C-alpha cells in the first residue's frame, strides 16, 4: 500500500482510503511542483 506500509491483506478499509488519499495528494503536489 502506498505510504501506509501495511500488508494489503491486513489493511482495513480505512487504511485503503488513507493510502488512496495520499497517492492522489502526492500526484497533485508533484504536478503542481513541476509547473
């Protein structure tokens, strides 16, 4: 999982939500910094 560092099998729904949010945030910030 992105950022969270848990085994996908052991991850809860909230862990998946946080990982997805961090992944989206990282992509947005990366594109913002490149512009």
